[in-house]
């Protein structure tokens, strides 16, 4: 019997990054024909701040980042809702995704368990529109972990049993839930990344606050760290703009 692996880890690994803050500023300057002039970095920063505040969004589309994300399928259910990602010739404007196949390979027995500090208990007066959860006590946490493990074990046994009988992998997987992990390559431009981060993080003081699912926020925070490292000036301007994407 295959041993199941349980983890709380969600990883976001940089595969490739194209572009920088200066290219964004140059893309805006082409409108006045001054894109090839030498400028001080401070001039780029001022211009980028102006573009951000005044919703001149298109210069922020020049660049891209590709990441490999390993996350439970419930994260993919939400991430894949983000349509606008990058302009790539005839491929359209969508985020570009490539995901591990449940038809061509047996899905790895890797399942998500929430970390101890993940808020998960609905309080009195809970409202779905502004979801806020309490910390589980030790018993509540242990019960939840136990129930998740039991469900995962049972589902994966049924999955393997069907595979051993030669059932199509694309059908046998139907028994698995959304806590099983899947890997995906994701590519988008800086403008779309900011839009994604605005919706999938919950940061005090944000101009348009959001209440994302804990697990997609974990992934979004890691994506944000990569974004900040590669477009630091754009990142600061976005922060100063209340994390509102242009
Ligand atoms: C906290 C939270 C809760 C959610 N709950 C639910 C839920 O209960 N049920 C559910 O179905 N979804 C839910 N969603 C998903 C949500 O409705 C969006 O699908 C998702 O956030 C992607 O946002 P988006 O459409 O702005 O992004 P993108 O698809 O990347 O689009 C980016 C922007 O492009 C423009 N755009 C894209 N496509 C069109 C279009 N066809 N027409 C006009 N303008 C367009 C819009 O300005 C849009 O904001 C939730 C999202 C969040 C963050």
C-alpha cells in the first residue's frame, strides 16, 4: 500500500523572469519619443508612481514572471479564475498555465493539512461575505486533522483500487478531493500579478480589502516576495497606492 504524505507547505518557485522597472518607465516614455534618453533612476520612480496613481496600466504589461507552484487543488480552483495575464502573440491575454495531468500519470499521494495557526473555526455571528475565523483549540485541531487524514486515506485507497483494476486514470481520480496536491507553471505580467495580489491577500490599509482563502494567500504572499525582488520600484508604488492594481 502506498504511504500517504501529509504537508502544510505550499511552494512558489521562480522559473523565469523578464523585464524590470526601467522597461516599464520606457514603455510609458515612448508616447513622447523619450524612451531612449538616459535618465536617473529617480525619474523612473516618479514616473512609475504617477502611472500607478493615475491608472495608466498598460506600461505595467511589459514583462513577465513564470513560477512553479505546488499547492492543493483547491488553490487551483481559485487561481484559475484569474483570466487576464499576459499578451503572448496569438495565445491571447490569459494567465498561462500548465498543470500536472491526472490522465497521464498517477497522482502523487501528497495531501494538505492545515498548520496549527491556521484560523478555522466559525465564530458566533459568522458572515460569509466577510469571513473571519477563530483559532481551533487543541481538541478541535486534532479532530480536524484526524478527519482530513481519514478522508484522504479512504479516498486514495479507492483511487488505487480502481487503478489496479485498470480503470481510466481520468475517471478514477474523481474520488479524490481538493486537498490533494498538484503542480502548475503559471505566467503573467506585472499588471496581472498586482491584480492577483490585490484580490488574494488581506493586508490592513489596502484600498480595496479582500478576504481570500488562507491557502491561496500563502501562495500569493510567496509570489509577492518574488514580485518585489524583481520590480522593486513598481512594488513600492503599488504599496503606496493602497495595493490597488492600475
Ligand atoms: C475573496 C474572493 C471570493 C470569491 N468568491 C467567489 C465565489 O463565491 N464564486 C465565484 O464564482 N467566484 C468567486 N471569486 C472569484 C472572482 O469572482 C473572480 O473570478 C476572481 O477573483 C478573478 O478576478 P477577476 O475577474 O478580476 O480577474 P481576471 O479574470 O484576471 O480579470 C482581470 C480584470 O479584467 C477585466 N475583465 C476580465 N474578463 C472580463 C470580461 N469578460 N468582461 C469584462 N471585463 C473583464 C476586469 O476588469 C477584471 O477585473 C472570489 C474571489 C475572491 C478574491
